[in-house]
């Protein structure tokens, strides 16, 4: 969604764009899927690295812009003929610490960042990780968060917001904290018959989500993966959006909820911590009682929810306009071009 949003707004900033992603590529260069690692992000990177000479011949770019997260999108090849701008969505160290299993990928990631003329980190936490963990000079790293489509993610119409409805959005995997969410729903549903929950997303923990729905039939809805328009509708429907991740590069789900005027309760971790000024209510990870207390207080205090939602919406409008992000990105393109 971030790539599509940036590509849609860059032309107004005077930049012509050719997109090559796992879903879209110039004619004749569409990624066929699959690959040697059986990890889609790395297999797409492996394919893309082999296509760089042909892409350069066809498009003759003034600047290459890679969206990485974690890095390594271009693997060991520097794109030919033009400088590289690299967006860092998060790093392997943010995601996995210093685990031995991911150290080879972290080394590969670091090569990608250091090959770039400039790195755009989506949060201050990610910028610090790029500098401290990968040795990139601080003056070659800027913080530039992605935009949010505030026309798509907007506050609900009267009566659209449902009472006592908790929302979880994201990939259904341990790092996103689905187990924390399901435990919270089990606890609150027992004491509050009116409580409802919505789980949006897919992934290896889909069975955990389905089990919650079976325990609370008619009160828990599991949507699976949904399109952006449907996600926006669920954000408007929810009373509270819960983001119990173990880390985030920034936390786009939280920003989309805030744009919808929905109050967000999140873990105080890398990435999400950077959104404190946006009005997130942050709870230390590993403190389920504290999380439950904050959620209960919000369920019982609609005025506080409305106030927090208004602060969040205002923050998104002020700091996450796609037009402003496109202008800032085009300025970086011009800067690296002038340095050649």
C-alpha cells in the first residue's frame, strides 16, 4: 500500500514512476512467483536482482528507489546507472534481536543500506537501527514516515461505530501479538456480554483466531485478509483498535486507525513508541493486566475515546499527507542526483 500511495502522488511532485513489485511490474518482467528460499520477500528480491540490467535498459532511471523491510531487496547487486534511495521499513535486528538464525540476512541487509546514496527510515527507531547496526553515516539517513490515505481512512458516520468492539488487524503471527489479543478478548467477553471482537488478517496463527471465534460464536468475527476499503470500514466500526505487537517499524495499522478517529491501545515497543505524539495509549509489553485496565477504562469512557480519536485524526492529517511525503521524497531524489 505504501508503494502504491507514493507512486500515485509522485507525478504531482514532478516525478515519473515505473513500479516493479511482487504484484506489479513492467510488461514482460512480471515476477512468476516461487523461488529457491520459499520466502516470498527474499525470492522476489532474488528475481529482481537478476532483472536490474534489463530494467535499466528499458526505463533509464534517474534514481532507483528500493522499498526494503527488512533490507536486502537488491541482494548483492547495486542498481546500474543511477543512485539508489532505500526505504527502511524496519531491520532484522529490530524484528529478531541478535539471533544467530537471522545474522546472515542482517549482513545482507546492511550491504543494501550501505550501497544506497540515501536511506529513508520510516521512524526514528528504524533510523537509529540503520545507523547503529549497519554503519550507515547519519547524514545519509532521513526519517520519512509513509503517508496515510485520509480520504479512505476517515471517521465514521453517525451510528457506524459499534459499541464495545475490539479490533485486531495484521498478519496472524506471534510477533504481531495475536495471543495477547485473544487472551484479552477471552477475559473481557466473560465479564461483558456486549463485547465483540474483529480479527482481520491471515497467517500461521489463523487457527488461534478461529478457535477464539468458536469459543465466542456470534461475538468474534475473523475476516481473513481483506482489501483496503474493507479494512477502512472495519476501522470505522471498531470501538478500540488493539496493536499488541512485539515490535513495529512504525505501525501503519495504528496510523490507519487514528486516521479513522479510532482510539488505539498498543504495546510500548520500537516503532509504536514513535507514535506517542499521535495519541496512542501505550502499555508495556508483558503486562496483560495493565492492557486490560486501559481497555476497560476506554470501553467505559466514550468521551475519552472521542478525544483520543480526534487527536489521532489531527496528527495524521498534519504529518502523514501523501502529497507532503511525495514532495519530501522528490527532494531526496533531486539531492542524490545532484551529488553524482
